[in-house]
């Protein structure tokens, strides 16, 4: 079957266009269904406009209730004068003693450990905890505390209670509110806490590790200490063992000591953990100033 295509000239095309232009083309009338749909859409639009005008704050209220709260406290920056002192302390090449307090001594070589991203040694940590003890002892508004040194936990763990029982012959740990134990575990600092008021033992680890053995060690220590000093058993049946996870975390492998010290500083005054990794340089500089001034 062949299809024939008829070719028209330009004049015929123009004539056809004129005829089409003159036609009055009207849209087909809407059906009842189409009219119904249009009414429904208009009703929905009106309803949405009304709801918008009511300014419903339910969502905003729920958002405010669930958003992460901003701590009331913030890490206080050093003043220009304080920064100038720390800058002088941090000048490289200095030797000798920077500060001594009670049984603790810090040299310039120790103090340089407070440079950013530098691992803290026992001298820095023990000195800082001496300052915490002194602050608490001279304040009636703060909890009473006792700070063990950095060798307590390892001695208790490796050699038993008999090796540490004389360490508290001049202090009644059961009369204190909080006992602090700075712990060095394979070059990682964590903070051990025995809260005598809250009846909890805890380990604050800025890497989020578990410390069941240490928690059990603390419970055992309290039982043996009470039996040795008070000559009566110590009931720990209602004590809780905690490894808090919702705490500030370190973002490197060198700030654990600064985190442990700052955990203790906040807990020693029942304050919130209002610090984070980005505050570590300021915290380290503040610690250097504390050690130099022998006060927190």
C-alpha cells in the first residue's frame, strides 16, 4: 500500500492559518467530579492557612526540650598578664625547680609536659592533686577530699592492701566526702573516684574504656581499710560501680592526663564537666599557672 503525500504551497498555508485564528475555541465544560476535586483542594488550602495563623509552637517546644543544653559555665580564658607568665615559664632550655608544695616538686623539665599534646608525668599530676587537696582543706563550702598519689592504685593492685594500709595512718578516709585516685594504666591516665557520700566507686576515662577490675579493687580496699582502721566490717552491698560514658572525650593520644586532672577539679567542687577537647590548650596553660602560683 502506497501513501501519497500532497504538498501545498505557501499561499494555502497562510489561508489555513487565517481560518484557524478566526475560530472561537472554548474549553470543555468541567465535569461534576472535576468541580468536586477543585472544591476539596480549595478547602485544604483554607485549612492550612488557618493552622498557619494559629502559630502552633508544639514543635518548637519539643525541640527546645531535646536540644543539647549549653553548660552555664565555660572554660575561663587566661588574662594577658597570665598568658605572659605562662609564656615565660614555657621558654625552652630552662632548668631547675619551678615550684614545690608540701611533698610535691615540679621542675622546668616537668612543666614542659604541659605543652600542647604532650603526655603528663607523675610529678605534674601529683602536684596538681596536692593543690586540689589544699583548696578543699581551706574551704568550708567545698566537699572534703583526700587525694591518693599516682602510685597508690598500682601498689594496691600488684602488692595488695598490706602495702598501702599505712598510707592513711594520719587520715580517716571514711570521714571524707570524696577520695580521688589518679591512675596510670599503660601510659593512659584515668581518674578513680570513691564517693563516700553517694556510695559509688567510679573510673572516669576520657577514652571511654571499661574498668571493672579497678572498681572491684576499690570496693575491696574500702572493706579492708574499714576492718583495719575501724575494726568492724564495712557494708558495700548498696554501693554502685560506675564507668560514666557521657563525659568529655579526648581527641588525641596525649591529653588523657589533662582530662583526668580536670575531671577531678570539677568533681572536687561538684561542678559540671564544662570542657571539651578544644579547651585543652587553655586548661594546660591554666595548670602551669596553678603550679607556679601554688594555688587553684
